[in-house]
C-alpha cells in the first residue's frame, strides 16, 4: 500500500494553518497514483457586522502650529523615485507646516539633490501601527497635471514579503490629469497594478480642490470598505484563500504625501505652471473596531 501526502497549501487558509498541517503531516492510503482526493475548499470569512467606537483612540487634529507632532509622525526623505519613478525630493520638514488647524504639504518646483521638485511624505510607522479599525482624513487636494496626493496604508512588518505580497490600502489617491476623480484601491499579490489586476473604485468630486472632503476606510477581518463623505464606493472581501488574496491580518501604518510625476501621476507629464501647489489636511482619525 502506497502513502500519498496531502499538500498542506491546498487546504490551508493562512500561514498559521500551514504550519499546523506541516507539523502533523497527514497521510492517506492510496492504491494508485490516479486516485482523486477531495480537499475541502476554504470558506469565506463571516461578516460579523463589526462596528467602531465613536471616539477616536488615535488622532491628529493639527491644532498646534508648526511642524507635525514627533510623537505621531516621522518623515521619509530622499529622491529615490519611491518605486514609482516619482520626480520629487521628499524633505525632512521643509515642505510641511501646520497653521490655523490645517496641515499643509506643499510641492515646489526647485532643485534638490538631483531632483527638480520638492515635497513631503509623513508616516506613522512605529508611532501608530494598527490592525483593523476605521481610518479617515478630511482633505482638500491640489489641482494640476503631475500632482499625485495620497492618504494610504502600508504593512508595518511586511510579514508576507516585499510589495505587493504584504499588501497596500489606498484610502484616497488622486492624479492631476483626471481632476476630481478620487480613487480607493487595495493591492495584494493576486491583485495589483503590475499585472493589471488591482481592484478599486472611484468617485468624481467637482470641488475636490476648493472644499474639504472626508476620505475613509473601514477595515475588518471580513472586508476593506472605502467611503467618500460617508458614501460607500468600494468593498474588497476576505475569501479566506491565504495571504496572496488577503494580507490584511497584520499591522499597517498611515502615510500622507504629495508626489510629483511618477508612473501614474506623471503619465501625461507635469505642468510646471502649477507650482507651488498644496494638499491640506484638516484631521486624521483612527477608531477602534468593536469586537
């Protein structure tokens, strides 16, 4: 009698279950190599209709003039292209300021360290790392071809590997050559822009650059849902097929940045007449998920 090994990966829903299966290898008797063994299919995670606390447990109202709080934000600096062939140099504080209760990130046409533009990118990594919750920012966006503002999330630990394996959540992105079209998107190993399988949705806002709007994501074990001014525009659900489709069971941190050019933002060039231009943020708030 031969022994046939059931491959753990076929039956697993996560790395944890893979580890369990491998630690206790399962063998079934088989008379021929042609026997068909039915492996139970993973079932989608149940939607338990999670809610969120009414008071944020992490927030920045930007009510203290000057630079962003060092207890909430840190700077990313440089002009490496940031994986998207972006054109700006992100400075350490020169392009960001708080006044009248609003955080402003300003992009400028100026040379720095080989880059033709400067801007800023601030993140909460190590200061605000989150697993599930409600994430929202009230923002007014810049207009002009070549701008690429974003409010988004990346994995703190990259537990499943380099991008896109460990995931990305884009609460709001806007590219200047499509004025008013705001996007909410997720990226995973299965679904990402490199192979044209990214999943997302968009909404048109005529006053995106003259009025503040609230951009939000509700992230639970079942779904990532995107909202603009309280209206749901996007949903991505957990099919329980492993990290390649759902890496969103690990900690993520927040990012705010205003890029110039890049593979997407600069797809139709950059209009130098728009500079300086700015992205304004009234607040950023994070609410705990209620179990």
